[in-house]
């Protein structure tokens, strides 16, 4: 028995006529004439040997077989449209992380990942609020605390360590016998991180913290303030190594480094083997290994 496969164009005409129950409206949708629609339907009915429409005086009705066929044709056309859209539309890889991580870790290095994967469009969402990874708002998130949401995998990337940073000029401006007296220093504070300074001061048994000279909500602005010799800011390892190796920024207390949690890459369990997730995870792990191998610049 020979298979009957109507042309895609005829099926599109039939689907439009079945949807509107009007050759005129189908013609308007398809930008052809009503007689052309009528002709295509007659050709289709002849090919199938089945009557699809009941032609009334001023309207159309689908036959029972026409209704059943229209349902299946619409499904098939939708499958073809979805497959084509998936083929020609390059999906965006969405990354979520807090602004500090974006500015301190991703922005200085993400071009290397883009160079390795030029075919993968990236979108970075940099907000304090958590993106809903489980519901597909983003593909991956970088977080500094481990959660227990069902369906999500937390891949530990590295430990976070903290120690103050400053410019060489600022350090030179403090008398040697006062450099370990925190009350003699000016503090540049990252407002979205209220815990690191108190954590570090307690760890190293300082009775007083630096004078709060400036509070900023952007870590990029904090680093710029350090470069302008405005005081001590908290540095986060391994991301601070990028700053320590340029612009004459140093870590003046290299023997006073505190643990401050871990950094995690978060994604859905079912996404673990997706090519883009595997590629990003591998690149991030390699980057952090390289940063962790750097050395702290000591004050002169």
C-alpha cells in the first residue's frame, strides 16, 4: 500500500481552515486568496479520499474525520515548529551570583570562558536575592552557603578565606608601631557583607575594629577605594589574588587569614551532565585552582 503524505503547505492550509472554519479567514492568515484555499482543500480531500469539510451556505463545518485529522495535523505542525525553533535558536546559559562574586570573580575572568565557548551566549544575573534554580530561572548559581533544597546539587568549589587588603601608600602612611592597632585604621566596608569584619576581628582577638570611614554596596567600588589609599578593606580569597597582583594592593596581615565558609556551584540534579553545565563547572574549577596557587603579596 502506497503511503500518502500530503505536502506541508497543504497541511498548513488545512490547519488554518479547520481553525477558523472559514476559507476567507484562513486566506487572510496565510496571505493567499480564498479560492486558493478552497482549491488546496479539494486537492487534499482527493489525495486522502476523505471528505474533511461540510460546505454550508455561509459557513464550514468539519466532518468527524476532519476533526480527528485536524487534531493530529496541529500536533504534527507544532512538533515541527518546536524542533525548528530549537535548532535555529541558540539557548542562553544563565548564571546567577551575588554582586560581589560577579565583580570579584566572574567579570575579571569570564572572557576566557567565552573564548573557549563562543557558540554559547551567556547571561549573568547579579542580585543579592537568590534565583530559583529548581524552577529554571537560571541554569546555575554560585553561592557562598550550602542549602538543602530538594532537586538541587551543591558542588563545592573552594573554601573562602578572608584577610584585610590595602594599598602600599596607605600602609606606609601608618606609623609602624600603630599598624597592628586596628583603632588607628580606616575601614572600607562592603555593606552587603555585615559579617566578615567581625568574624576576622574575633578570630584574631582584636578588641577594636577600624574606624568605619566608608561603606559601599559594590565590591568593585571597594577595590577602587583601596586603590585610592582610603583605608583597609576585607579581601576574599581566592578572588583577591587578581587585585593583589596589580595596582600595588597588598595583604598587610598575611599570617592572619580566617576561614569564611565555602563557595558552591548549584544546579539541578538532572542538569549535571548537560554539556554547558559540565563545561562551566570545569572552567570554574580550573580558574579557582589557578587563583589558589597564587601567593599573597607582602607589605614592604
